[in-house]
């Protein structure tokens, strides 16, 4: 039985390729974490309107493997802002190439800091206000 992924478009979607795998056809955890970092970085840069760098990743646990040929969908959501930092919750989901079943493979919180042109931390906007429409 499959899980239910978020009901929105993923931040990024990519197909796992042979170069991303170990000799047994399982995708490297580091590759998966890299895809999640790319998605979180996209959300962070968009929110702060410029450069943002990863400073922390919390509690990543791999629930299921990802295999060569699987489609990986990564969903990233801004959940908190500080003075110069942003926390992005990230979930990664896999779908076998010829299936509609989706499974969450991992999730983690990524913390980013916005940097100015001088590469020093700079202030970020607060959380967006949700409209009630």
C-alpha cells in the first residue's frame, strides 16, 4: 500500500540514474540528501531574495530505499524564519518508473542562513502571511 504525498507540485523531481547508485542498484543516501538540499536551497533563496547557505540538517532517517529508475519527488516547505536564518521542512518521495504508488523515503529539517554580497549573514523577511481565500 502506498502513502499519500503532499497535494502540490514538488519543488524538484528527478529520475535516479545508475551513476547515483551503489553496485547493488540502491541509490546512495548522500545523493538523496543532496537532492533534498537543492530543493531546500531553492525555497530559501526564493524567500530571502538572494544567496542562502545550508548550516544544519536535523534528524534524517531513511525509511525506504530508492532504486535506479525511480522518480524522486522532493517537497520543501518554509516553516520558520529567524533574523538571518530559515528552516525548511523537506520530504522525499519515490515512485517506481512504471507504477502510480508513491512512498515517503525520508524527511529532514534544513536550516539556511541568508548571505549578503559580502558573504556575511543578512536579515531575512518574516514568514509569508497565509490568505484565507
